[in-house]
């Protein structure tokens, strides 16, 4: 496509409600770009995640400039790329693919998105002891971001204990021994006592999975609380923590910053993150 025209897509499952097309296209319109963002839903196509590579090759052959990749394809896509950014390689997951000639280059903007959101929303938050709920794809990105931001000790809890243990082991290989540990969900009360912060990187709190990811009585005013879920922006966790006086961070910032980082990779242009943050607030309030 021409230098001012871009064709981009999102590969994933059940992505009909995604805000990515609107986020990208709004920013492109403001910058005077022709920018088409298409959804490539494997459920609609009847394609299993194992065929993600075929979708990537087809998109490249059709002239796409790049792709975003979401659940359950972030790991499946790895084997079909020509190179990975250092962060994508460390995370073992890709959420952004940029086509450079015949090459498909994988990136991950989830970790940078969370880090930027955290630095903006909770700049003075203590990081000596942090508890994270969730060790899936989003959890891995958030954990990397927290340790890169300087978290002294990160404890990861997940409904699948082996997944939490595997993530902690990977983090310690990357950041150094004893920076991360896995704990059983049954020990969540002991882990949150005395913790500086809590991050929810599970789907609990989403419109389709309402509720709290932990008992409300484990929250206390000395705890900052960060959320990955952004639909709704005010999850039950954010609302409950805020009522207790906890400093809180909703998931909208991560969504906006990761989209901005992807937009930069696709276009080489600098996105206006303040406007994209406003877009998130507008789009989530409208749905």
C-alpha cells in the first residue's frame, strides 16, 4: 500500500467486540492516514488456532502491513515468524506482527503497554512486594513489566498452579533468582497481608465474568490495586478497592498504550497517547 495507506488486521477468537479497530482508525483519521483495520476471527472462519500460520501468510500475500494477534494465537504464531523482538522472545508470545518485505517480525506491546500505564497512573507506588493474580498471556506480560519497573518480589497465583510455577521460573531466569515466586491460591490471604500492591491479570471482572478475583476483606488501604480488564473500566475490584481508599489503576491505560505501541510499529508515526486514552474512555462508556 502507499506510504499513507495501511491495511492491518487482528487474528483471534471471539474478537467481534474488540475496540482495536476503532482505536487504530480514530488515531489514523486524526493523522490524515488511510487506515483499514480488519477482524480475522478464527471462530467465524472455522479455523483452529493451529492454522494461525496460514492466516499470517495469507495476510502477507494480500498486502497487509501488519497484524495484531490475541487469544488463543499468541503462542501459535511464533513458529511462523522470521524474527522476534527481544521482548517477544523473552515473553514467548507475540501480539503484533509487522511485515517488512517478505519478512514477518513479531513484537509484544502488552508489557510495554502495562509499564507505560503503571508509570502514568501509579508513579509513586511502592514495589517491594507485589502479588499478581493470573499467569496466562496477559499475566506473563504484566509480570515482566512489573519486574522491569523494579518490583523487588513478585508472587504469582493462578488457578493452574503449574502455569504459575512455570511463569515464576521463566521470570527468575530472565531477571535473576528469587525475584518471582509462585504460590497456591489457598494462600492468597497470607500473600496479600503486608503486600504493597495487587494486580489482577485474570478475566474475572470482565462483563462476561463479573465479580471479584479475591475476597473483598483481603483488600486494605495500604494496598495499591491495578487491573488488566478494561471492559468495564470500573470493575468490581477497582470499585471495591477505591471505596476502601486504595490507589487504583484501571485496565484502560494498558489497552490504550499497547494499541499506541502497535500503531507506531505499523506506521512509523508517533501516536497521540492522550487522545487514545480518551478514546478508550469514550468507547467503553458507549458500550
